[in-house]
């Protein structure tokens, strides 16, 4: 069981609300990631971070923002939620190291299921 | 276009039976291929990982194969159990980026009936 946590697990919220999805890991990993996953579809990378004060946008355009002030914490924020943001959001982390190495496994959190009404 | 294609999209088998899931990829340059198991409402968990030089890797009742020439992989599940019901995702990593970018298939939804 990976030591990566996400809260809340489920969130139902009205349009226009500001929300923050929390992600924390206790493995000391430098790299962290946010993915978006719709039912029956592949995971899409929306944000990633190489370490503290590093954030980058992923492959899928997202209106969300992220911050990385501490190594273990990588929250995702939506300033104004819309129904199109309804999805599952998965956080992951991996050890630092050159990309593509065998040991660079990504460990996933349990996910947050977001529903915007 | 998704660079990782999985088949079948869904599969129903009876408890105790075997099954094989398929994965074709076009990711290049190839680094490694992982099979993940994702239970409903949970994050994916890695089952096996294979590099270019590996043809077979086992993890208990799960056996993965890789043909790097044809860019195909399979996951064979032996003597299925009810707890095997989950989505099985093929994930390919490329060798060209410092991020270690992952390319995800859409998964095969496996249901094991008693």
C-alpha cells in the first residue's frame, strides 16, 4: 500500500465554488503528478512537479492550478468549479531520477471523485 | 491518438477460469511497460514491470509477456478470483523525457462471477 493520501475522497459541489483537492505523500518523493480520469477512459496528466516550487502543465489542458510549497504536499485548486470539471482526480508520486528508469514507478493515491452540479 | 490500445474493453469470466488481456503500443523510444490493477474507486496499483529485454514477468497468478518487436504485451490471469474484478491498465513509459512520461491505455474492465 503506497503512502499517498488524497482528501476528500468524494466531493459534490455547486457551480462557481472554489475547491481545493489535497494530496500528500510520506515517501519523500520529489516528483508528483495530477491526473484526470473519466469513466472508461485513460488517465490524462494535467499537472506535474519536479520538486518544491516547481509546477508544470501536463498534456491535458486544465483550468485548475497547483502549488508545491512542501515536498510532501501537492494541492490542486479550482477557482470556480463547473459541471465540465466533474471527473476523478488522481494524485501520484515517484522517486527522483532520470526519466524512463525502471525504478521510476508512480504510486497513486485513492483519488477524489468530484461532481459539480 | 492514444499510443496504447487495450483489448478487450471488457471481459466477464467465471471464478477459477483463466483469461488473457492484450495491449498494443506505439510509444517510442520505449523504456518499460507496466500493468496496473485499478479497483473501483481506487488508484492504480502496479502489478508487473518489463523492460525491453524482458519477455515474461510473473507476480503470483499474474503473468505478463512482452514482445518488443511487435510492440505487444499480454497479461494472463490464472485461476481467477472474485477479487480480480477490476480495471487492468497497460502503461508504457518512454525513454526520451526527463519526466518519464507515462502513456496509459483505457483499461480492460474484468468482472469475475462466482
